[in-house]
């Protein structure tokens, strides 16, 4: 965590769920991420945007939560968009695992809200 801020927070803007991730996403924070994304998929909103711009590290637990969310969102008919800009460690996670193409990604939160 960064200070007292939670690693995973969710808000709604213009009918879109925005999930913000801060700091390190790992085995400890991945369950909260998975829960938050499952709630977003079940909300009935047309889109969930995951803001990764303040994420400094993510491991396989976080990646697994995102991949599960992709499946859940597809089943619910809800778009899932990952927003950057991505820090090098996060970009590298997607590059090394070859999972970047599994997601719709944008370079900014603003673009993710409208694409």
C-alpha cells in the first residue's frame, strides 16, 4: 500500500465502474482485486475500466485476477478495459506472459472511458 490508501478502490463515473489499482498487486491484494472486478461484472454496467497507471508491481496472482475478470465480464456482456499509462514493470508482465493481447488496453483513463 501507499500510505493508508487501499490498493484497490472502485467508483462509478457516468455509469462506468472505474477500478483504481495503486502500488503493489500481489498475493495479498489479488483477492480484493478479484472481488472488486466480480462485483463490477455483476453490476449490470456496460463497462469496467481498470486504471493501472499507479500500479508499480503486479505478480501472477494479480494477472490471474485480471484474466478471470476478462472471462466474467465477457459472460456478463460487460466491456473490460485496462488503462495506463503502464509502468515498465506492468508492461513487462503482459509482454513476458503474452497476455497483453487478451485485453483491450488504452494509454489513458480518459480514452478508456470512451473507447
